[in-house]
C-alpha cells in the first residue's frame, strides 16, 4: 500500500521488479489513477462569490458611469467587477482593475438609446456572482455639451439667452427630439455678456455670464436634468478679466475650469473645487502677454492644455503638470506657429457692449 498521497490528484503508477544482483527490470506502467477521497473526507465546499449592491448609473456623453457598493464579506475571493450595458441588441462593458474599486465607465454607447445596466463580481478563479441590476434604464446624453444650446441629462435641449432687461432666460424642450418648447423662464440678474451653458460630468447644467459688476456668475441646476436652479454664485474676476475672453473646459475629474485674458494681458484661470459644487478656487494668473482669447482642451492623459495668441502673433501653450493639477508647466511657443490669421485666435475686444443681442420676453 502506498500512503501519504494527496486526495483528488492524479498519479501514474509504475511497477519495477528486482532481479538477482540488484538489477532492475520495468514490469510495466499502469494508467493514471486518481486517489479517491477517504470515506471520512468530503470535497471542499464551492466558493460563493458575493454580489455588489446599490448599483447607480449616471449618464454622460455617449457613456455611462456606473458605481456600486462592494460586498462586505468575501472580498478575498473576488478579483474584479464587470459592468455591462445592454440595449436589447448590443452590449458593452467595463471592468475594474481589482476588488477595491467601485466604479467604471462604459463608453462607446449610442446617445438617446436606453440601456439596462448590471454589475457582476468576478472571482479570482473565474467564478461569477449573480448580477446586480441598476433600477430602470439609463440613456446616455449626446452633444452639444457646451454653448448657448446644450442637451439636458434627460435628452432634452436647453437654451439660455439674455433678455431685454439683461436677465438670464432659459427654455427647455418639452421632450427629447420634440422640437416644441416649454417657454422662457427668467433666472434674474443683470448681465453684460451672453450666457454659456456647460454640462458637467455628473450631467448637471451650469450657466455662466458676466454681470454688470464685472464678475463672473454661475447658476447650476439643483439636480442633473432638473428645471429648478440654485442661487447665483459669484466666481469673481471683476476688474481683472476681459469679459469677452472667457472660455470653459472640463478637468479629467469633471470639474469645470474657466480661462480668460486679464486686463494685464495675462491668462487667468479658476476652477470648481468639486464636481457639481458651488465653491470655486481663487483666480490664478498664468502670466504671459496675450492679445487673443484663450482656448482650452483636455488631453487623453487627463491634462488640460490652454492656447492663446501672443503679441508676437504666435500661439503659445500651457499644460497642467498633472491631471486636475493647479500647477502648470509654463508657456511654450509652438514651433512655426505664426497664427495672426488663425480663426479663433484673433485679438479679443477690450470691452463688451452692454447689448449685443437679446430675446424679447414680452
């Protein structure tokens, strides 16, 4: 009897004969044999992979941001999580890198299409939990995401304008793709520039304009997609900024960042402190000597990059040192960047007329 073998593992048995003089002869090799479990032993119980809970989906630009609560027990048995969005015909998915992450973004979706979303826990050995479904369906939002007309989180278009009394006005489409409108609503205030709407990564709309006191003001929806609005927030910038030069971009984490040319011809910037929040940083002077309005873009590496036309008629660039950072690399001249005739980089008017266009609300 051969003892000391491990149950459930296969073994190949070979019999060797001993002849006179200790010579060996191979008698034969038998087929693989699996050592059975002893009568007193039982195979190990299967591992149960616990599911996630509280799946929440937020609509973005042709994408869905999925978050959930990780299981309280059994994390050592989970390798990662996978979220899947299905429209009935096609599906797309995203996965986390490990079992501690509780969010991922499903991209490449069709704006205006309803998706059902579920999340599964994937075990370290490939086992899967039962799916945890998000409530109802979610529809990714499409463009535009900034300008005087943007798409609301629920798919409706929203228009912002300045009235004859210089107050800001807003109008919602009655339903996505309806082409009919609910009517103008006054948001109050007294402004000298036309409003710009920015849709944040959480789907919330924020309207910006420069008021008669020279400061930039922001007014945000109370919740993404809502027709109700928070109070105006004074972002500052009065007596520092050229009102007509403002431009906007989203940080990698979804916070809105404003850029403008100052009266000292330098480029200035301010940013939200949190996504969808009411608090803003102080204005920071990025230096330089420019005649054109800045233009900003988010790079694939998550860093914002801002461009502007300098007094030497060439374009300069300045880049965040890290994604979402408040520190910048400094201005660098683009090679062979003579750009006095480049559209979008023309000199900014030093002042803005009190009225340029308006919507009659009578």
